[in-house]
């Protein structure tokens, strides 16, 4: 739930806030399907608990938000995860993560907003980067993205990220576990 008391930062028409149970429930119900099903949430109590771990932050569009009337928006447009919550762990990735002083981020855009070509992914990436640099000014910023997620790779490259490595990992263990190749990108 978008509540001005929980606002952490604002950028480019987006607002990043502390996680609430309502936002966590909304996010943990997201299903991408098809080629993007590796990003699906299962909606379980365990996953809800992980989203509420203090390392996930919902992001809302600020359009029409009236601080006096405290407009409440329930469904975020995306989320940002940081630190260990953003890492895709495997035997191959652990040494890569250990090599840098970067803060890891993961970015999730609500499924119905993906691929619209309206620049929301770039704006979401921007607020994630701004948040990390605000909180950890001496760190770099790093993320992992599936090699098959061409849309996200294009957005991250446009935001200035460069590929610094790759690794394989098993994903979507709660449903149809599959091995995928990931690119590790840094800003």
C-alpha cells in the first residue's frame, strides 16, 4: 500500500516505499507465464515471508498522488530487491558475487506492464539505481538477468549496465525447476 509515511525515495514519477503486507501479497501473486515463467511467484506463505524480509521495496507510480488526501494505491507497478535477496545463487555464481564491492539489485515489473514500450522498465531501473547509490554511495550496482530476457537486457544496457560475466543456475524451484543462463551486469 502506497502510504506517504513509508516513502523512501522518489524519482522520474515513481515512488519507492517500505514493504507492506498488502504490497507483498500483490507482488507474490504475480505470474509472468510463457518464456518468462522463471520469474513467477508462487504466492506461498514462505515466499510472502521472503518478500517481507526488509530487502524488497515496492514501487508505485506517483501520478495523481495527493499527499493531503493520501490516495492509496494497492498494486505496485514493480519492486526492487537488494543485497542477498537480489542474488541468483549457484555454484557458478557465488565466486562472481564475491569478486566485487557492488550492491546487488533485482527489479521486477508487474506482468501486465511488461513489454508495453512505454519506458516503465527504464524508469524502474532508474529508481532502483538511485536508491542503491543514495543508501550505499561507495558501492557499484550489479544485477543478474536471464540471457533469454532480451527486453530487460536492452533496458539495463540503456541504463548503462555492462555485462561482466555469466553463470548457470536452477530457477523456479517451486514449480518447473529449470536451468537457465544468467548475465551478470554492473553499472
